[in-house]
C-alpha cells in the first residue's frame, strides 16, 4: 500500500468511525495537528473541528458509510480520490464527491479540499 493509499485509508477510518470518542481517536490518527477540512458546507481546522464535522455527517445520514470509489492518485505530498456516501440498508448512494488532500512528512493529512459531485435534491 502506498503512503497515499494509507493516508486515504485512515481518512475513511475517521469518516466511518462509530461514536464521538472513536471519531476523535481516528481523526487524531489521520490528521496532523492543526490540519484542516474544507468543503462547500464546512471550513474547519484542528482535530476537534474535523471531528465535529464528521459527527454532524453521521447525525445527518444515520446508517450510511463513506466508501472510496476508483483509485487514489498521488504525487509529491498531494493525493486525490473519489467517494460515495452509501446506505447500509439499500446500497443507494445519494451523495458523492472527490477530495484532494495534502500530507505532512509523516503521511498525516495537513488539509482536505472536498468537492460535492452529487447531492440530494430535496
């Protein structure tokens, strides 16, 4: 597994962690201190801010998990990948997006720039 794939695996472990404590622990493992997360709906910095965004997503979409689609592409300290938010009940994926991450020297996330490619209409 490449360093990019490893970082993305930790990213998804954080997004799919169950419970506030597990999310906090997974975020600390994936993000560098002071790391950021920015998408059209959020712009936060630090482990607490990132964890709060993840917990809010779980509250908005209970019974869903984030899944990577396609391959992780990376060069230098940057990687990009696509994902879907998938219902565990019926396999539907009402939300999809693509993210670009930058990594620090230890392979932890310094920043995420997220793009929403598909969102529910209602």
